């Protein structure tokens, strides 16, 4: 997709701090982090918003979701369970869709936020 920032990052035409890459997905650090860990997971193939997802995209959507806990673990923000099962730490996953959803970059992406709170603008 011409003139799409995240397509350009996927094509390595614009630099990013890449934390994961495979044939279908790319993950990189958000340039303006709102939390101690703030990553973005994108499909390499251009999909503009969650509302533009087609039935054939469900596999890549599942892979995006499955990658989040893997990256959270690699960045030290996994959910940990105490001996009695009480959960500790953790992370937030978020997809903004359209202007009312707060989407600014129109290439589907999932935010992964983690680390000690409070986070910038989030509770
Ligand atoms: P959204 O509001 O969900 O569209 O989020 C877009 C995100 O992309 C924001 O958190 C920005 O900080 C981030 N962002 C914008 N440009 C870049 C870039 N060149 N590299 C990494 N992250 C970026
Ligand atoms: Zn794109």
C-alpha cells in the first residue's frame, strides 16, 4: 500500500526497533511509548482496520493474538502466579479502530503495553 507508514516499516523503508518477524507478522517498539513496554504487532500484508478484516484474515489475526503473550514473556511482563494462584504483573492488548476508536495509523496493529503502572494516559 503506497504511503502507508507501517507498510514502509514492514518493507524496511523506514527504520523501526523490530522485536519479532516472520513471514506474516512484524512486531516493533512504539516510537512514543505510553508504558515501560509498548510494542506494536502488525500483519505484513496491508489491512487498514479491524473492520476491513476478511474471512481469510482470521488466521493472521489469531497469530497476532498468540504472539502477544510470547512477546510479553520476552519483555518480562508475563502474568505470573503466586504459589496460591494469585496473578501478578501482566499486560494490555489493544486494537484501535477508526477515528472514534482512536486509530491514527491506518494499518491494522495491536498494541501490547506492560510494565509497572501508572502508564501515560491510562489507568
Ligand atoms: P493508533 O492510535 O492505535 O493508530 O496507534 C498508532 C501508534 O503508532 C502510536 O502509538 C504511535 O506512537 C505509533 N507510531 C507512529 N509512528 C511510528 C513509527 N515510525 N514507529 C513506531 N511507532 C510509531
Ligand atoms: Zn499498510
